[in-house]
C-alpha cells in the first residue's frame, strides 16, 4: 500500500467542539464534509479516544470552526496535540456559546457551524457523526482556509495520533546518536538542542533526546516528544 496516495485526498483543518454543564473541549479534525443540502447536514470523523467524542454523544451537539490559513501554531498544538483530559483547552481561547449552548471557537476562525447530532456510525477506531446544522456564521469573508496539504507540505506539520491520517515516524538509531543533532517540533518549529535542554520543563542541559521522558511536551505548543524530527 502506498501511503503517499492518501495525502492526495483533499482535506481542510477544523476545530470540532462540544461540552457539558461543567466544561468544554475540542480537537483538530481534517474530516468534515457536507452530506445533504435540504436539510443542511454535515459529517465529521472523531476518534473514540477523544474526550470530545463523549461530549458529543452525551450532549447531542457539536460545532465546527473552519481555521484560517494563518492559524497560530499554538492553537494547532493545543487542540491537535494536547488532551482535554489533562488541560482546559478553552481557558485561553476566544469562543462563544451557540444558541444550543455548544461552545464555538472563533479565534483564527473563518466560519463556524452549530450542529445537532442526528446519526452516528461506528467505523472501528473512529465514529462518524452526522449533524443537522442549526446555525452558522461567516466571520472573515475574504480569508483562505487552512488545508491539510498546506499544513503538511508548507508548515511541515503532521497529523495528531488520533487523526485518520496519522502515520508514526520512526527515528533511526544512527540519527539519534549523531553529535550535535537537534530536533524540530513539526507543529511550531521549536528546536530542542540537547546542549541547552529544557530547564523550565525539567530537562537539564546536556540531556540527549532519547533520554527525555516520553511524557515531555514541546514548551511552545504542547506537542508530544514523538512529534519532533531530526534536523
């Protein structure tokens, strides 16, 4: 199977949000598509492990925020690489509540849709949710959306581990033993230099990349250790 063929399927990048009476959550998605016009319905794919999947199933509500091309890497890192089980993603993000009460991210958003869940399908690792569009708005009419192709080929980003397009990158042993090797975060381009370490994150100067704990995250955007590549 040629993995590269999959990357020729066109995608956008979106934030899918939902919540309950106590908290909100959301995640980065690349699978969003309109399925009918009358009534207007839209479909999304959500990994079963995502906290947002539970919120959608319980509340029967979700929102879709279309991200602009210049979306800040911190937003991509927060919603794409951090878990709502560990952090409150809505603590420092601009959002509104829809007429149904569902949270809607508006920061770096071109347009949004407020949806009521009407059907769901189990497709293995993911759930397909079909939503009836209750309301929507166009915030930045002339802005261009962030596509997955641009994110991958220009920004050099890659899919989060729960995304349908995720592919684990293996770092070769000979690469990690090279002297003065540095590592770049594929989300925000932060450089990890073993000579400098990450003192604020508890990583002392002189710590080799392979010796960093697996739960260490990028100090800029929160991406995981597995999302750094040799440069």
